[in-house]
RNA sequence: GCCGGUGUAGCUCAGAGGUAGAGCAGCUGUUUCGUAAACAGCAGGUCGAGGGUUCGAAUCCCCCCGCCGGCUCCA
């Protein structure tokens, strides 16, 4: 199970179809489909592509000795990579952008043609990156585009004139290796955002700001949920009391659902002797992601990057009969993985995290029902967290490098498909994208901002049962190899928490909220009654606090609102007298006077039903 | 790891060779207040670490460490 912890930002770029026109060999003019026949996506793709050319032109005007590499359209805009004599500054970006706007205003035609490779080699004689690209092109002609004085090697997909590129802004500059290869030169990449209209661009920029506002690192600090202490270990999370309350709710639900679904819970060690990792193959294939070994009594011990080898030991501790299968072993197992320092990101990409890991070991004819059970469990629990939109991706057997028998792969893939069909989940298929040891389904959940996060995964493993010689005695009295499935629902508790924080912008649903209600006495003489109110809520196991400080009521309300506490119970003379509270909800505002018992019932019911907030918290 | 940026009070930030500042938070006091910020006072810092230049360094130089944005998108 190599990829529970996926890329921090796993939003998959909506790779537009390049749809390169075939080169008419006898016609040097580079024909492109007329603009008015294009879908909006293709049009946008062309706008972004053309803007990249305009960008390159502007940069090369400022740095005539600069080299340019590649500049494709991307999800929200475009970029272009350059090799320049000095690093670009924010002021440079402004100058570049001004020049780009000039070119766009001049509205010059963008023209393409096919030219012989030799001619291209002459044109780009002092452009090493272009020459490298030309050498890799198989045809005898290559695409060549120009507008005004600027020319570029390019297979096409452009607007007709520079005035047609839409609304854009340059966003940032960063380093990027030539061809994504860290052994090759580091280039400077200039990014731009581009949309057909200013309104759409503004909406995109606003969405970026919103995402920044929801950043779990910032909310985690403001809401006192967690911290990191870089000087004592980058990528390691410290859960504060309030964050731990949320985690406990996540874990309680998880344990309850897993016991209900027939899993057995286990605990396994955090470290094991090198021999275990040799047998599992991790030291051969996964060593670069493992913490360095520690010496214990003269042999090497490794922190575990995965739980599977331990669960396998539990399975193998007895001779297993087919009557015992399926065996489902589940653990909230904390693992440590060495992630490169530059990739660490808050709770979303860390070096120590708790996997909600389970291994199902079963016979071939149990496989399908087991997988269906897993998918149903996933959807039920993800739904409880408010993730109703889930996308699935089925990855099948790679063409070449794989272990195990083809029949077993076929059975496994069929069962994964069947589970997706039986749960009526929409899915796409990534042919040949499975791991070498088995096919899998990855689940992306979609958050309030429309971002997709890969969390859950079900993954067959034809490798470890072999390596550890797992077996069971079947009805025929012979030992057989069982099927083994890894699966994780949250993936990583840390990561899932980070996603939850961003999804809800910190306003977690009441059942998850660290503080579910704050009692606000108006004056000191109401503190005693506030205690009565608190006790009434606490008696129903609600997480409640009294704000007995010297602030005025308005300030206490503000504090509770900023802490995103779902309910505020204001108590003054009237309430103390009438055994009531004045109820306020963080999203609904003042709900007016309410008898204490009724208020308690309301809050407890919302907790028990795991209700989402009545009003759209999501919208900002 | 690499490229660029960045690191000053718990938080957000100002200070750009002459001995460290604001707002918020905290503490103390006064106020006892009806649905998103009462008022006053006090305290708070080896300016990320180490080394160097200088009469003098938060400020300039070197070297570490951390954080932030990227490093997948193939003419």
C-alpha cells in the first residue's frame, strides 16, 4: 500500500486534449481548426497556450540572452520555463506583464507552419532546449509558430490573434527542473492564471484567497487544534487537547463502524528487526522512504512505514482453516516515512502519521463480497463527515512488471468492478496503472471548494502473501494461498483532519466540534446559573465551557464565533429566573429564549444525528 | 534534495549600521453590561542558530536550521 498519503494537492489537472492536427506533408501552412468550431474547453486551452507564447516573447525581450524551454497551458492558466542570467523578481513580473498587455493590445496575428527540421535547427541554433526538442521529433517537418517578431517551436493549438487570449495575470515564479528531472538544469518557471473573461479570472483569484483563508495550518493554530515543532522534527504533528477531541470522535466512529462490519482490532509494534523488512521486500523497494535504522543489541531495527508485515505475523501465528476466513485485521497504526523536506506540508504531508489500516485475508470466492463490504463501509463513513461526492478510480494490471497469476488479477479486477457497480459509484478506469503487486481502487473525495483529495484506497496484494508464505487449509485438506487486500478509509488521520478543517473552514459539524457549546453569563451574578447550564449539558456528555471572564457579552460572543463554537447559550436575569437560556447558533445567529431542557435536547440531538450545520457554513 | 522567497513579542507586522516598536492576545485593576471588540495600567524579545566585518550589527558578509511557493502538466 504505497500511496495512502498522496500528493498534498492531489487535484488532478484537467489535462485538456491536445488534439494535435496531423501535418499535411505537402502543405507548409499549419492549418488549425477554425475557432468557431471549437468547444469552450479547446478555446480556453488555445487562449492559455497563446498567452504562454506572449509571455515568452516578453521575457526574451527583457533578457535577449535568455533561453526558453517549454510553455504549455495548464489547469488554471499557463506557464513557461526559462533559463535566465538572474532570478526574476516580483518587479520583473510586473514589467513582463506590461509588455504582454502591449502585445495583446497590438492584436497581431499568430501564424503557424510546418518547416523542415534542418531549417528549424538553424532558426533555433542558439536555443539548446529547443534543439533538444527538435531532435526528439520523429517527423521530417516540425511545427513553427510566430507572432510579430517572436517565433517558437510549437505543435499548435492557438488563437488567431494575440488580442484573443482573454483575461490573465501573472501569479508567481518558481524553480522547475528541465523536463522534471532533478539531474537536469533548474529553470525559472513563470506562472499565469488565465480565463476567458475578467469575471472568471476574478472568481478564480477569489477562490484562491478563499483557499488561503481556509488553510488548515492557519486554522489549526487559530483554533488551537495542533502544532508542529520544526526544530524538534519537521513533519511531526502535536495534537492539542482540542484537536485530540476531534481525533477521538473520528477514531470512535471508526472503531464502532469496523467492529460492526466484522473487523478485529489489533495493535502492533512501531518497530521491527531488519529481517522483517528484508522478507517483506521493503528494504529492497522502499528503503528511501524509511527512517534510518537504530541499533538494538547489535541488530538494525526500523520504524515501521507500513503495518502490513505485522498484521501478517498475527495471521500466521496459527494454522488457518478456510472456516476462519475472512480474517479482517484493523489497526490505527502510526507509521513513519521519510518524505523529502521540500514536500512537507502541514498535516497534509508529514513524516509521522496514523494510518487507519486493515488487511482482509480471504478465499477466492469471498473476494467480491469483501470488496463490496469495504466500499459500502467507506461510503457510509465518508458520508457521515459530509463528503457526499466521492469519485473512484480503478487501476488495473500493468502491461509488463507485475507479480502473481493473471487469473488472480482478473478475479481481483472483476471483484473491484463488481463492487463499484453494486454500489452504483461512478468511476473511471486507469488501464495498466495498478501497482506491480495488485489492482486497486482509489477514492477521491470532493471538498466544499470542489477540490478532490485522494484518501481511501482498496488494494489487492499478490506479493506479500507469497513472500511471507501465507496459507490456509481448504476443504480439500490442502494448503492454499489466500487473497490479501489492504485498505484504508481515512488514509492518514492527520491528513484527513487537515482536509476536514479546510472543507469546513474550521466550522466542524457539532458532533466533531472540540467545544460544542459555550455558556455566556452576562454579568458576574449570572456565573452561578451558568454553571447549572453547563452541568445540564455536560450530563448529556456534551463538550461545554463557561466564559466567566470579565468581557462584555458582545466580546464573549465574538470570541465564541471566532472559535467557531456551534452554540452559544447566553444567560442573564431573565434566563436565570425562568430556567432558560438565550440560544445563539454560530451560523443562524440569535434563536431567542429557549427553556434549558429544550436547548439541551436540541444540541444533544444534533450531536447524536451527526447533523451538518443548518445553514451553509461552506459558503465562506 | 534543488530553485526562489522568507524568519523581529503567543499572533499579525513596522524598523534597512547608532543600542528594539505597534495592534491583537496575556496579566492587574475599574466597569456588571442583552447577541461579533468597555476603559486604564503592567508585563512581554539572547531580532531563527553559529561565525565574520565594524568603535558599534535586527540591519552588511559567510554558513547552518526552519518555514512559504514550486520542482507531475512535455514543442
